[in-house]
C-alpha cells in the first residue's frame, strides 16, 4: 500500500507514485470534529492528535499536524494569556515584551521538551508518531527568528524596533529569538516531526522591500538554516509571494521545498526552481468559502496543470478557514485525487 510518506518521498526525488502528495492543513476544524470548544480542544494533546487522525481518515489527504496555534511559541517564552475565538485561530493576548527593558528579562528555556507549555504538544506528537509515524508526514510549525518578535511584542512595536531601533535592543532580541528557534527545531525533530514549516513573512518582498530583504532578512535566514540544517524544512511566508526571492534563498541556503503563494505565478515558480527542489502549489483557500464545487474543481485543475509537468510537485492549502463548507473541502480533495493521478498506462 502506498502511503502519504511514500508520495512525499517520491515527489522530492522526482519519481512517480499513484498520485501527487496532498497537504490539507485542517487545524481549527479539529475542535468541531470532536464537538468541543476551541479552549477545551487545545487544552489536551490527545484531542488534537485524535482530531488529526480522524480527519486524515475522513478526507484521505497525506499529512497530519502537531500545530495547536501559533501563540504556543509565545507561551514557551512566558505568554500567560491566549484569546480564543469560536470563528478563527487562537491569538496572543498577553505580550511578553511590553517595554524594551523586557528584552533583557526574556529567558529562553534550556530544554523545551521538558517545558510545561510543550507537554501537550509532546503528547500529541507521541500519539501521531505511534499511529502514523513513517506512514504520513507529521508537520510542525516553526516561526523564523525575524518573525518571532511579532508574537512577543506585537507587529506594530516589532516593526518600530526593527526599522527604527535602537539597534542594540533589536539585535539582542533577535539573538534570543534565534537561540529559541534552534532549540525549538531540535525539540520538534526529537519528538517526531518530519516536516518543519519555516514561517517567515519577512522572507517575502510583499512584506519588505528587496533591499531590506537582502540586507536584513536574508542574513537571519542564512543564520537560522546554518544552525539547524535544511532537512525537512519548508520555506513559507504566510501566503505572501515568494517568487522574487526563491533563486536567492535556494542559492544561499539550499533549502529544497517552497510553499508558493496563490498570488504567485506557479509556472514561473516551477521555472525558477527548475527541478532543484519541491514546488508546492497552494490553492487560495479563502475563496473556498464562497466558490461552487464546480469552481473548486476548475481551480484545482488549473493548479495541477501548471505544477505537475516535470514532477517534483505537491498540492497544498493555506490555513483552511473554519467557514469553508465541508462539501468544498471534499470537492477540492476529490479533484486533486482525480487530476493528480500519476498512474501509468
């Protein structure tokens, strides 16, 4: 029997399987799947794991997630309050850094695996590894050094510090965030994650000008990846466009998987990567909320027509808003399974 991991491995190697790999990132849907409130659901790692396994069986895609919510990283660094919503992902409510003096007080835990805020995530990973380890890729979400401060002090304050200084405080915070990043990657790898989504909106020229990217973002990307290696890492910029930076990032870091924004030209991305890595074509899943099933199928077919030629291709989604009708999730996946077949003869 061909597994999700078999499909991913074949795509990375440029080989064929029964179909292309499909990553459907169903996260907040887990609470609904188990009939729980988000706050109840995310309090227990076994609930997150169970929902991931149920949805895997229900929809037939290839990956599972260990991600609870992005604010979990802030909790590991001292955040004491998360705001929960019935209609969307939880968010940081209590910022660890309120003033520049708090940067000096910020402490990076030595052993994240033993940290109380990692306990439920570890429990989730243990279950996923036991149930589908080696058969389905287990994904983890890792915030890049340059983006992590936004979770600790808010985007507005972080942009002010990043762009206006003082440089000493900015660099001290980035150094601590890098230390945390390295330890977090090691923790997730030890706990069983196969795919590490390296999330860095500051790695896109949609967010920062190219001059800033080269001078400020790229050095920290290089430092991050030199420290942890590129095995299993996916270059992801939060659905911001990446085509303008792919060549530079690929040459300077060697990272081999790129999650292409729905706003990018997918054919152009494939041309830039030119077989040197895996191209992930991503559907604009916000539009899945309102599209008809026929429109969903049409868009899937368009993405696959652009991405499948010459192989080394994966179909993916963004964060799949809760408002997407289940019928459209099924329509999307059934279209990928149909049009993404690689069977010969």
